[in-house]
C-alpha cells in the first residue's frame, strides 16, 4: 500500500494542470555566446520589431541572450542577431541565425547544449575577421 501511494504522489508531482511539471518550469528562450577570440567583440540583437541592443563581450567571456516568455505557448518573437566581424578599425555587421532553447532561467548555465555558440576567428583571415559557429 505504501508503494502505491508513493507512486501516485510521484505521478501527481510530475504533472500540474495536465502538463508535465518540467515543461511548466521553462521561463525563457535563450542562447549563449562564447568569445573565443583574444579581443573584445561587439554584437547587437533585437527581438521582433524591438530596438537594437548593442553589447560588447571581453575575450574568454560568455553572455546570454534571453527572452522571458509572456504567454502560455512559451514562444518568443524572432531574434535578429548581428556580429561586427571586422576586427580592424572598421565595422562590418553580419547577420547570423542564432537558435534558442527553452530554459529555466536567464543565464548561460541554464542553456542546454543546443543553444551555445562560439565567436572565433574566421580561418585564413590573419585574425582580422570573426564568425559565429554552433558550439559542439
């Protein structure tokens, strides 16, 4: 009898409002950028038709881009992401597709394996251009 009650309690704990409890805990859609260059990088992003937000990221650091869900569908507007790929005095904003994953919070530590991206030097450019690639 005790085992049956424990089993019922376990099932009740894993479902809330007819949905798995783990699914209810996701609060954000996030991606994480890792600066693998020897220089500070600049990037910008915006959600949907929102305003551009320009950021800098020091060498060896990481930073998250997250949208906090405002609806039951747990969806976010389109993310438009651009990286200044020119490491000289000029600038060359290049658009990249950055996928997000559902997370339980706004941090790189909360981002699963599918949402991490490396910013690194583009091969054969003598470290004058950088690129974004999905992290393995």
